[in-house]
């Protein structure tokens, strides 16, 4: 991050309240991470059944990272279930992490824009959709930036701060400054399908999936990747990302996922990876 941007971002940073929309794999873990780093966080989801497990995962994170019980308790108090999304109006930062579908994201931003506090950061955690397309739904398109976290959030410091053609330096600087405030390492990237990391990562993961479809052993592929020095094999990574999310990102990047492929069939059967207990592997 350039010194100039850092300085702009520091000006009036003052972040204390974060509102996260979507309590799935990413939203839940982003909310937990922000609470762990001292923010007051509200967590919204259409489906109440997603919020409970997200709070349980948060508690696990706090127990692992804090030594004292009172610190765990204090962090739990900072993280509040907010099914109706009331916290959005008071938040300094709003992060959307719902399903990877353009129309769903647009609908959320259309609604939330009306309730924002002036100066609040409005961010999407989309993995692959160009920001300009999501921003079309907004009255003020310059407000939307990308804050793209990586899975697992607590372990990976990288956050891509995504700049659309509508953003001014200040919005990007504030996004980067927020990422620094929660102890992450921001890189500013241009809006393009897949941004920086997924453009490289997705063909690698899909290449591995294709080999499994052709009869190669997934265990062998994953073991080879580990021996090559990767922290996780590509098939395990696809299960960790979530097969539905992986497929949406792949399609958004222009890759084909034929309906008769094993990959597409697993998604259709709801075998989505770690989060559903089974994907390419079983996770129970
Ligand atoms: P997920 O399927 O685990 O969670 C999505 C959540 O959004 C669900 O809990 C669902 O109930 C909720 N939701 C759907 N519509 C909603 C609405 N209108 N209002 C409120 N909540 C709603 O998905 P995920 O893996 O957490 O992915 C979320 C976003 O993060 C996607 O844009 C994805 O591309 C991106 N992302 C995913 C990963 C990953 O590894 N899974 C990594 C980086 C970014």
C-alpha cells in the first residue's frame, strides 16, 4: 500500500462498528474476526439457522486466541445476532457476504444504501463479480468497494481491496485502513473478474477437479500439492471454499462446468464440501 494511500486512510479512520450481511462460511468468520480485533459487530442473515453456528465458530476462535475467559466473554458480547439488519444504520463499515449472485447482492445494496450513515464504508466480499455490475444498483456508485477476505479468515492475512472505476482514492484508502485496523494485509487491486488471486487460483483448482473427473485419485493430487509446498491440496481447498461458491466463481470467470460432471452433480445434491459435511471428501 502506498504511503499516500496509507495517510489518506488514517485520516479520521475511527472504525468501531461493523455490520456483516450473510452469516455463512465467510460472513460468519469475517464477523468473528472483526469482533476478535475489538470491533462491535452485528451479524445479519435471512436464515437464522446460519447465525447460531457462526457464533459457535466465533466462540471457538476467541477461546483459541485469548487466554482469559473474561476476554472471550467480552468478545462474545461484541458480536450480536441481528437478523433484521438494524445494525447497518449505525455501522462504520458494512460488509456483504451473501451468495455469489449478482441480483441478490444488488437487492441488498439497494436496500441498505438508504439507511447508511454518512461516510460509512460499503463493501462486498464477492469473489468474482465485477464491482461495477453490483454498483449499478446504487444511487451513489462511488461508495461501493470490495473487501475480499480469504478462507479461512482467521488464518489468512490477505484482503484484496477492490477498486471500481467509480471509486475515489479516499474510499479505497479507507477500505485499506480498515483492513489494517483489523490486523489484515491489504492489497489494492482493480475490479476484474476474479480480481488478482482467484484469477490464478481458480484455473488451478479446476484443473485438479478435471483430473479427478478423469479418474485420477483426489488423495494423490492433494498429497502431490502438499509435497510441492502448497499448504492445502486443490481438492481439499475446493471442499473448503464450498462447491457451490467454487462453481459460481468458475462460471463467473468464464469456465464451463457441464451439468453431467461430477462437480455439478455434487452441487445439485447439496454436497457442498466442509460446510455440508460432504463434498469430494467426507468431513464428519
Ligand atoms: P455461504 O453459502 O456459506 O453463505 C451465504 C449466506 O448468505 C447464507 O448463510 C445465506 O443464508 C445468506 N443469504 C443469502 N441471501 C441473503 C440475503 N438476501 N440477506 C441476508 N443473507 C442472505 O457462502 P460463503 O462461502 O460465505 O460466500 C459468501 C460470499 O463470499 C460470496 O460472494 C463468495 O463468493 C464470497 N467468498 C467466498 C469464499 C469462500 O472460500 N467460500 C472466499 C472469499 C469470498
